[in-house]
C-alpha cells in the first residue's frame, strides 16, 4: 500500500507490524507532480486498526474525479484479486455510512494540491483504460 504525500509522518518506522519501502515517484506510475519519495508499507500480519494507512481505511473504494471535477467513489479495480465485493462489481453492497465517511475524507484530502493532482491523474488514467480488453479479465 502506498502512503499519500505527508502521511509518512504518522509513523516513526519502528512499527513492528509494518515493512517499509521508499521509491522515487518515477519508479512507479505516479502523478508527475509528485516530487517527494513515495513510501510503500506492507502489513506484517495484524495491523492496529486505528493506525492503518488511509488507503487501507477506505479499501476497497478509490476516489474518482469526473472530467467536470465532481468527486465519486468507485470500487478499486486493483482490489479484484483480494476482495470479493469488488469482484461483485456493485459499490452499493458496501455500507452507506462507510461510503459517506470515505467520501467526506476524500473531499477533504483532495484539497491538498498533491493529493488532488494525483486523484485527477489517476482518474484520467482510468478513463483512458476503461475500454481496454484486459479490463474484462478483472470481472
């Protein structure tokens, strides 16, 4: 799981439940606006729920900005191999309260220019690849 810009300060890297990796943004497919290192963390087993990275807290949804700039929550296609809810393809199977709170959190986070730019960039990538045949393999 990658951390959002600035999220790394929530951890001191001595957490025995996390394994850390640091990469340059260009090493992976990240928003070109990101200049700082991108931190990846891997849970080594049982994670304290209250300390989980943000992306873990909103799993299996991901933010999407429409071309008109409206925020939507969508099921994260990257979660297909590990989440039966995503394989089901119906975001309405998720708890409404969870979706409402995740949306409020993403609305706040995309105000950060780095996070907003990344969500916009990811959304346009999703638009470009939406009709590609390999996407059918995810369902």
